[in-house]
DNA sequence: CTGAAAGCGCTTACAG
DNA sequence: CTGAAAGCGCTTACAG
């Protein structure tokens, strides 16, 4: 088992050599090669010449370390897990884009899993990710049921578990933007579409709305509050919620929707009921997804900096992975919304 | 080193036991435990009783195999790589959703990397993915520069490398849908917005359009052909392409755009130029992204079954991974488009 | 400055 | 029916 492979292997194209083979070609030990390739050459005072020879040969033979073996031995997988409700247009995707920006620059790869709010998946995935040796987890709009043995960053979760760092929007500011806008336009009978009960943002945002409304002396009429229901596409659930609102027969001149999809759905239902937007009812969305700008009419909405939130989540997680627990961020990382005024809102002309 | 850990380890919560520990608890060999847990129990005729005991204890101790170690030894990582141009609303995301549907059911995880059409990333990523021991790669709208030692499925690539299976839309049918629709509405001066040169679909789709146009005796006037340029968001590039068209001063009554984003951009430019859609110019998009339905006006478009294409890609790749090369699909897998008629097109009333 | 050897946590011939 | 031992391809004490 020692002489038959020199010739055979040099014939094979596309075969990635392993450390042993590379070391044999060079006539040095695997240890030395490994050290050079891992950048710890100077620490071990490996001669400049050896170093150069190793680098050259590695490039020539197109050597690439097997990350599995490396991870198994070193306990560093350079992999994280990302949990999202689903892969689809909108929220999760925008956050994922930001996460990716940061991770790939750092040499980290990530697994994405989507749970679609299924309870079994929510419980199972963290464990599956851990089996794959992720060094940390980013949970996007995803409630976590247990403490995990790796750093965790939660985007838009508000459970504030110890050992989980939250990235969260300033919902009070968001609510203030929307309500001041509507109030300034003369709206007093404002209807609200709350989010689904499974969305972590729902409660936080609603609390913020109630607080701001109280500050501003705006009445929150329970008969004008409705909630998204079901986990289907947002437009349809927005339609249902708006239809419910209309059925109650309580007059309103504006709607503040939980998200843009719900706002878009609301507008279609209003229109079908012969109610013009924004002439008779103003509608404010939330998120500023792509469709918001191209919708008919273009949506006035509160923009979440989703891409930025993804970036913040990834860089925070990387920081946590590389630092002592005592140095982890002690408070949620707060992100600022922006108000985008388009054409789905206008001055209230309805006499109440 | 043999007696001090019985008590210690049972105190630790959240510590995942390894095979060795599980075997020790049970008083059997790691081999046996491994066999039971991998479902090869019957093949090795392990007694039903042992089997049950193993399963029970594994559940009790919450044993989960270390996937890194398993993969390293067995050469099966149960991981694939997915290359996409970018993570953002629209095309890639929809395909990813389909891929995920299939993969997660099969116990496979996936890495996503986005290259943003950077040449260095395009060349580097396949190798990085291979270092992570992926068993196969799905390339979404991504040109591959070299042959890979693992199965590859390409969605919307048209290079037809040997050993790469393509999932492709029937572009001729797509072109026929759009052109018959416009022709039937009386349009004769039809402008075309081609895709970016880096998109694999651009050439295939354009060839199909030319073929169908020839079949139908529709003139393709070079002065009415323009092309998306730049890798920015689609709406803006669509605006630029349409402005170019307008500048040429050659009259047209309809536009067939490369994708919905370009169509949406086109409509905004036309409108700013005082041209009504669809009254004066009809616009047909491509893809049927979410915004298409909520756009003003709602977009008539050719729908690509993106989610289905993702599913097909994943199941084909899994099949290739598990079968002999001689049994791999020998032809591209063709997907059918659908025509969605909305309100951005109408009968041509312009006298030419 | 460099290397031999152990070991990461599994699976899998091989043996009985 | 079951187990001891080798080995996947690396990194890392330990030794010199």
C-alpha cells in the first residue's frame, strides 16, 4: 500500500487531493502543510521558503480542505442556521439578503429552514441544525421554544429570552409615524388590522399603537379592530379581515394595516364595495415591500429596514460566536423605521 | 479515565450525548447502536429487544448523531448547494421555495450562495460548495464554467453541458401565448424589451420570439427592440430601456417585456410620457410575480411555474444522486408556461 | 523550526 | 446476532 498510487492519481483530473497527498508531494508532514494553510505559519515559525512551497503546490494541485473533517476536528463549522417562516416574497427574503451579505464575506455558509408556523417543525429544526454543527442560529420572526447551546439572534421576536439577542424595530416610532400622518390628515375613525397571532411582531406593534394612540388622544374603537387569520398569502387574509370590518357597519375613514400585503388586500375589498381609496378611505401599510410602490394606488407605508436588520443580525451573531458570553450585547438592538408617503392616503373629507 | 464521568454527565442538561456514551449506557457496542439507529437493524438481524432498548435510550438521552462525523465517514452529507443570482423578491425566491419543499422532506439541507453575476464568485462558489461536501448542485439562472464531480441541475440555463440536466420553460409556447394574444388584439407594431445579456434566459426566449414571430408573419422591427442593461433592480432598468424606445420615435402599440419588473417600469415611463396603458399601448410581462397582480394596471403576463421548476430541480437532483449516471435524464425537463390575461393589454385602436 | 501520534464522532468491512 | 478495529480527512497537543 505504498507505491501504487503515485502515477495513478496524477492522471485523474477533477480529483481533489487530500492533505496527505499534498504533504507527500512536498515531502513535509501534514502538520506543516496544515499550519501553513491555516495561517498559523508565523506562530510556528515555519520557514518562509517552506511556506511558499506549500502555498504554491496547494494552488497547483488545487487543494481544498475538506470542511467536514476540519469542522469535526476543530469544532468550528463556519456554518450557521437561519430559521424563517417561509421562503417567499417579502419579509423573510429581504432579511435573508442582508444576512447573506455579511456571512459570505466572513467565510460562513448558512442553512435555511422554513417552518411555516408548524409546531413540530419549530421544535425539530433547532435540534437538526445543531446536529449539523451550526455555530449559531438566526431566528427570523420565529418563536423559540427552548434555550440553545449556541448563540442565537432573533429578528422581530419579542420574547426576550435570556441569552438571545433581539434585533427589533422601534415600533413606537413606527406607530407614531403612521398615526401622526393620519391624524394630521384629519382622520379620527381609524380602523386597525392586527397581525396573525403567530407573528412575533403582532403584540409588540399593537402595544405600541395603543400607547401612541393614548398619547395622542386617538380613540381605538374595539369595533374597528380586526386581525389577520390563517397562514395563507397575506393578500387574501387581508381581504378577509377587511370584509369583517365592513360587515360590522361601524364607519371609519382610514385603515392602518399590519403589513403591505394586508393593505393591498384591504384596498381591493374596499374597491369592490364601491369605496374609493384614498378618496373615501385612506390606507397605511407596513414593511414597504416591492409591491407597495407599484400598487394601485401606490401605498403609503412604514418602511422596515429589513435588509439592514438582516445585516445586523448576522454581524451580531458572528460577534457573539467570537466573543465571551459576558461581552454579548446586553440589550435588544433597535432599528429605525421610515415613513413613506405615497398615494393611498389623503385628507379626510368625510363628515362624521 | 474510566470512572469519573458517570455521575458528571448525567447532571448536565442540554449536553448531547455521543454514540459512545449512548452505547455505554446500554451496555452494547457502538456498532450495534449505529446499526439500529440507521435502520439497518433487520439486515444485521439485531434482536427486536435490543432494537427497542436502543431506540428507547436514544430518545431518553436525546441522542442525535453528529452529522459532520457521519458524513465524513459515510461520504454522504445529505446536503446540496444552490447557486442563485441573488436573494430577493421574484424569480430566485420562488424557485428556492420549490426546492425547499422537496429537499426538507427528504432530510436534505442546502446551502444557498448568491453570485450577483460576479465572475469571481461564479468561479469560486462551486469549489467552496464541494469543499463542504455537497452531493449535488442546483444552479438557478447561473452559468457554470466547468464540469463538476457531482450531479448538477440547471434551472433556466441553456448551455446544455453534458452531465448537466436542465429544467427549462417551453419558451416557444410562451412566445406564442404572448404574440397570439397581442396579434389577436390587432397589434402589429410590437416593441420588445430583451433581457440582460448575463441572464441565461435572454437568448432562449429571444430565439423563441423570433421563431414564433416568423411563423405568424409578425414583423420584428430592430428599431423596436431594446435590451435591459445593468444588474440593478428590474424596475429601473425597465424604465431606461423603455425611455430608449421612446427616444427613437418609432411608433408602436404594444410592448412585450422580458419580465414583470421591466413591464412595470415600462408602464411608469409610458405614463410619465403621457401615454396611457392599456388605452394607447398594451404591455405584456413575464413571470407573474406577486406585484403583477397588484400593479396598476394589473399586468397581463406569461406565468412561469417557478415553484414547480424548483420542485422539479430538487427531485431530479435527488434522483441523480441516488441513481447511476446511465439512468440520469437524457433530455432537458420542459415546463409549461401559462398565460394570465389582466388589464395591461387591450384592443389596438391606434390607426397606424 | 518540524513531525509523529492521537483523536474529533461516526460507519463499515471483517471476523466470529 | 454482535463487536473490535480501522479509517473518513483533518487539527492539535506534545515532543524534540
